[in-house]
């Protein structure tokens, strides 16, 4: 029985530490871009903004109530720090007790001076001269040297923030990651949150406080490129069909919204077979073009952009010939023989009569030029890469790039 109790004690301690890291991550995500967050600073985490400094102490007590006796120790510690500051420095300091308790049995409103003094009182039994034990109350603070005005100032700077139970709290952190990174919930839960948590957990182990200092901007920089790294691992670990199903759920099932301009960028290997490439492009036309929908109004019609990355001129010509020969209507940037590239031609309207299924850009420059004419529509760029994800920073249009590794371009059909 003793061993079981000890194990439960250790589990609670570990869960409390994980909860603290989640709380720190949530603070980073909710901060301004360049607010500095120090993990394990003066308190569990400290936030330095242009206006104020906030010290936050985190408690996770799933099996303990919040009472005056439980509140006393953290409150006393925070007050001692406040007391150690000079009067001018105290002005912009805030103190937060953040956490979860089995039940809250005290008021969480702003403390009064009398409330504070009452919490600071502790009782101990003292044996009198007659040998009788009597309850004696004493205060943790020397009320002769601490003015009520100072206590009042601290009470105004102190607040209790009640948070959620462990898994509900984690869900809130994942939701904050989703919002901050502009990704789907599946992306946030699957790889953005674990990467962000590792970022905070690793930082907490550093000896130098400067290495435990970060910003939301630094976290976002850290999370760049995590897609491709994580997907490489998935491609290696999962069966081809399972990988395709996962990627389809991740990027295509939730993204069927109208008004999104879709672009498929396909990295081709040297000596790629044009027939294999055309097979993938025909599937893109079938799944992501409204060309064959005869009842759709012309104003609502859509067709994806496509580009073959690292392709030779000869392969592009072969692919276009085969697409044309198999009845796939497409447009490129050349409206007539000998024409210079004209981006507007790639935006030729699809109609019930003109069933344009693909918009074919020959290289990245043509593609970016054409997408710049998409107006206010959001562009989703799906980069199917064999070796290296495309380093792309779109300007002039709103875009999200999804880097999706494939071991062979035939995998693309299983994904889209």
C-alpha cells in the first residue's frame, strides 16, 4: 500500500510540473510578440512587457482545496518579494497565483488589508505555566514594521487566476497554439503543440536565466519548418495508404471551403515518366476542379494551379501534350504561339462551355506572378516534395504553404 501511495504522490508531482510548463506556454502564446517571458525566474514564469512586470506562481492541486492555509505560503512568498522592492519599483509590478484546486473555499476577489492579515495568521499550541496547551496565534509578518498602505498596495497588485483541470487546461493550450499559428486543430495537436511544449521544457532546464528567456516571436520562429520535419517522420513510420489517409484528413478534408485558390507544386525526379506525372495531374483535375460540374454558376467555378518543380522543359512539354491528348482542358501563360508569358491568361475563366481543369505554370516565377492576381482570396500551396521542401515566402497575396513529403509522386493520389 505504501508503494502505491508513493507512486501516486510522484505522479501528482510530475503532473503539476507539466501543468506549470503548459501554463508558461499559454502565457507566451497570449503575450505580445516581443514581451519577454522568463521560465523559472523570480517565480514559475515572469512576463516583462512595456507597461509592467508580472510574476506568476502556478499550483495544481487536484486533491486539495484552496483555503487560507493553502493560500498562505505562496501569498507570503510573493509579498516578501514585493516588500524587497523600493517604492518606485513597486508601481508596475503584478503578482498572480495561477492554478487549479479540488474546491475553492476562499474568495478570489481582490484582498483587503484585513483579509491579508487574517491569512498571514498561523496558530500553534503553546504549553502555559500550568502545563495546559493553548492555541496561540501569530502573524508571519511583523505588523509593527509593515504599514497598512504597503499591504494595500500589494493587495491591489495581487490576483488569483483559477484555471482548468489538467486535460481541459491542455486543450486550452492546444487551442491557443491553433489560433497563434493559424493551423487546424489536428495540426496543432499533432505536431505544433508537442514541438512548442518541448521548446518550453528544454528552456526550463537551462542554468542561465538568459537561456530561460523567450518571446512569442522566438517561439513562432522555432515552429517554422516543423511541418516538414514531422511529416518526414510520418512518411517513414506509416504505411503508404495510412500516410495518405492521415494527410488527406489533415489538409484536405477540413479545407473544402469555397473561395480558396489551390496550388499543387510537385517535385519531379530526374527522368520522371510523363505518364506517371499526368496520372497525378488528372486526379487533381478530377478532385479539385469544377470543370465537369455542369450545374455550377460560372461565378463559383474553380480550377487549381499546378507546377512541376525541378522539371525539364522537355518533360513539361510532354506532360502538356498528354494532358491535351487525353481531353484535359488547361491553360498556361501563353495565349498564342510565340507569346511572351502573360500571367492573366492563367486566370482565364472556367465556364460551363470552357471546362478548364488546370492552370499550368512552368516555373515558380510564373506561379507567383499568377497568384499575385488572386485578389483577396486565400491561396493554399501544397508542396509535394521528394528531397527538400520549397523555401517560399509569398508576397503580394495571402497564402499558406503545406510541405508534404512523398517517396514517389504516385503517393499524391492517395493524399488528395
